[in-house]
């Protein structure tokens, strides 16, 4: 949420003409807003109860802004499954741009390099399937997109089985780490998940904590952060969510209002009556 719009948008109307005699004062007041917001965030940070931070392989429990417990939630087998599952995806990505034309030595070079690396690995079904596909198309010197699609579809079930096993391994590790905190989750526990954009929908640790805490959506108790922040920054982010929730509830009757673009509703209304040109 871009907080500057909370004050800048109303002030933009008189300032737009360029002749507002109170411009400097209004800009000073806008700066004061940012100062008071920062102070409110620091106060919320000081009042925070227990916070769990999911950061890659690690789960950290903070109490009084200090790490009280830390655990690795993904075992080596998880990473093995992840790496093996990426192999057929890499084969498809490397092969698809070359489909439909003869493979001269220069064009075949990336596939031969990939094939050579695969041949060094121990035998596993997905690796064997990938290696076999590369051998066939390199020996023939040409292949179609349909062949790439067929290869990809043939590995759907093995991929789903590997993903299923990986999910169980991560959830078991996460559950064991949380149970080590005690028979019940710490009272007032809040969670910050630091992850990538593409993993946000249905993210595995979000699902776990949503079940644990009885939450049905992301919000005040579980926050997903699409940024490359460290666990310390996660506490500050959570404090900002606390302040934003109070502002949204007080001014708009919606604790989530400040967690999305403040101009979004007005934009939707304008676009409903002003269709962009094509």
C-alpha cells in the first residue's frame, strides 16, 4: 500500500493550479504525516506479541523482537525432489524454441550440453525420461512442438507424485517445528511468510498456518510478503500492517482498505464508464 496517497491525493486538487498560497504549509503537514506514521509503526513494533517468520527453509519464532526458536523445515530429500522435478521443465524450455527446424551443430549445442550433464546423474525415472527424449531428438536432428508437448504430458504423473512427497516433507517439518513450541500455538501468534510472487496463490505454509489459527484469508494474523526481505524486516512489515489496519478501519470501515491501492476503487468506477481505447 502506497501511504503517500492518503494525504497527497486530497491535496493535489488545490495544488494542481500552482497558485495555492498554503502549498509549503500543506507539504510540511504531509511530511508530518510520514513522521507520525513512522512513530506509530515503531510503537506497534514495540507492542508486538509472538511472531512466526517463514523464510525459505527456516521457521523463526520471535518474542520481544528476539529469536526465541529456529528450525529448518525442509529436509535434504525435499531439495532433491525439487531439483529432479526441474529437469524436465528445463528440457522443455531448452527444446521448445528449436522445434520445427533442423538441428545444425550450433542450434543443437544447448541440448547436447544439457544431455551431457544429465548423463552424469544417477538413474531416476524422470531423469531417464528426460535423457531419453534428448537422445531421440538429437539423433534424428529435428523434432516438432507436438513431440515436446507429448514428452511434457508424459511426466505429469511423476511430477505430481514428486510434488506430493515434497509437500508432505515440508508440512511434517513445519508441524514438528511448531509443536516444539508447546502443546498450543503461542497466544496472540501472528505469522509473516516471506516468499516469491509466483508462489503466493495457495502457498503451502500459508495454508498450514491458516488451518492452525482458524484464518480464512490473508490479513492481520497471517501476512504474505512478496519481497526479498530478511526476517528482521518482517517484524517491521507486520507493524505496518497493524497501523494500516487501524487506519483502514477508522476511516473506511474496512481493516483491509489500506492494504490495497487506495485509488483502486475510484479507478474501477472511472474505467466502468470510460472504456480505454484499443
